[in-house]
């Protein structure tokens, strides 16, 4: 119940609090007034009955003294003017009926058990016994029985109607005052809430809540507007700083692209120099060394080319890089003037430049080895490159269906510069490499997949 009330709007809760408190107070006040009227009526009825009885008792002294029953009956007959009197009886000193008014069945034979001058309320009647003092001898008694219930009921109904009318009128007035009061209190709070919702919905810190006086709500509104001023000023500073940083970032990106472009151009110049220098050589071993150097340069040139053309200068689309590098290397001819076809299988993968560059150089070495050594003589076949990921590791495999590795081949024991370069680059990647043992010659390298920075 309390949770449901707590979720009501402030205006409705304030209305319930004010109207409920005033309503309960009014009901309690009317209940007390009604109870007081009921108790006071009994007291006033008893007092009036005693006064009436005293008058009748005083006029009954002479008829009892002179044994005048007719006069006593006339005295009692005067009580007919009071409709509340249901029965009256005058008793002589011996306790016998001297005169009577009203039906005999209303006679209370237990009157002698009642104390004198005491009004007893029972069965809807008020019963009074008064002594009638005589000049000589014991006194007589006057017994009066008045209908109390009818008048009591009428009074209660009348008082109830009055109390109900007063209560309804007071509740109506309370309702009007409550509506006026709660509107006076909640209007500035509702306006403040509307401004806060507008700020959140539109992300607009230029709006302000209307002033609401100098009370607590007014101070809250002023503090809220001051907070909006501070947020607006800070937001403006952040926007200016964002513009400045964006401009600086674009300048640095332009500079970094230019660096990659110049590095690529310089590497291409070196590759061109090696090509022209190789044409002047006649030693096959020297020509081969120059060609291998150009292949290694090609892997680096292609990385900088990809970065230069990429929108993100921090990482390379390594899958696209693998396909482009293998296609470029596979276009080269072996010693017999043949090209080796390669099947390339990749998965989507992006790597930072510090990982993509050594991995690309490893791939260039392995593909070059396939072209140079896999198919001696008239032997023909194909090569394959597979790029895959498993968990947080990258797996790059190069294989062929050529002659395979010699028996007992251990790349770490060879003095080949290419295998030493591969081993050093794998160590740089914190990875490992292994040779395949199946019918196809296969070299697989694996290394941890680095976490890429979150996009800005």
C-alpha cells in the first residue's frame, strides 16, 4: 500500500495528505460533538424531569395532607401538557396509590428500590421518585415515568443531520483549500520537473526553470538553474576542446598518412634500385639474394600501402593484406619460368601495424620458399595459404603438394638467412612455428591476437 502511494505524483500525494488529515480531524471533532450532545441531552432531560417533579410534588402536599384525591388527580392531570410524561403516580405515606395518570401497565412496582431524587434510565423510559414532605408523619412519594427514547432518537437524528451538514460543508471547504494549497506548492515543483525532463530529452542546457520565490522550492529552483549554468559552461568548454582535438587529430592523421606514403615510396625506391642492380649481375646466387631482398621489401611496402589507404591508421585489414601479398608473390616465376598457383583461405581479422608487419614478412618468406624449392625439375603443383583464428590466437599456415622437406630437416639447424629471419620474427610476435608431418609440406605459425583499441 505504501509503495503504491509512494509512486503517486507529488500533487496527488499532497492532496491526499492535506485532505486526509483535515478530513480525519473533522470527523473526530464531529464525533466528539455528537457524543457530547448525546450525554448533555440525558443530563438536561434528567434536570427538567426533576424540576417538573418538584413542582408537582409541591402541589401534591395539600391533597395528601387533606386526603383530597380529586385535587391530587387534577394536579397529575396537568402533566398531560407534557407529552414526554407517560405515567405519573402519587403514593401516600403507606405506599398505596393515591392518584394516578396514565395506563397501569407502566407502573413500576420496583420504585421503592430507587433512591429518591435520582433519575434512572431503562427500557427507553426515565423514572424519577421524589418524596412529598407532609406536615406530620412520614412523607408520600411521587413517581414519574417519561418517554426518553423518542426524544433521544429525535435529538440524535437532528444532531446527526446538523453534524453531517457541518461535516460535508467543512470537507467541501477543505477540498477547495486543499486544491488551492497543493496547486500553490506543487506548481513550481512540477515546472522544475518539466524543465529537468526537457533538458534530458533534448540535451539542451540553455533552458531554465521559472523563479519560484524565496522558500525551499525557490532555493532549489535557483540552485538547479545555477547547476545548468555550470553544465552549460562546461559543455561549451568541452565542445571547444573537442573541436580543437578533432582538428589536431586530423592534422596528425594527415601527417601519419604522409609518413606511411613516404616510407612506402622510399621502400619502392630501394626495391627499384635492387632490381636495376640485379640486372647488372651475372652470378645466379647474387641475383637470387637480390630477388629475395625485393620480396621482403614487398611485404613491408604492402603494409604501408594498406595503412596509407585505410581510414584507420592504427590497424590493418590483415585478411585483405594476406590475399594481396600472396597474389603479388605468386605472380613471380620460379627458376624454370613457371608460376605457382596458390589457394588462399582467410577469416576477417584486423591487426595493428606492429603485428601485421612481422607476420607479413614471415608469410613472404614462406611463400617464396614454396616458389623456389617445392617443385624442382619438371614437377608441378599448387600451394595454399590459410589464415584462421582459434580463441585468442592467430594461425597462419603455408603448404604445398611438392617435394616436401628432406628427411630429418630441422629449420633451426640450417644456416639459412630466411629461416633465421622467420625464427626471429616469430619470437618477436611471442609466437611459435611448426612443420607439418603429413604428405604435404606445411609450416604453421601461431601467435597471440593483440587487443585492438576501442574506436573513438
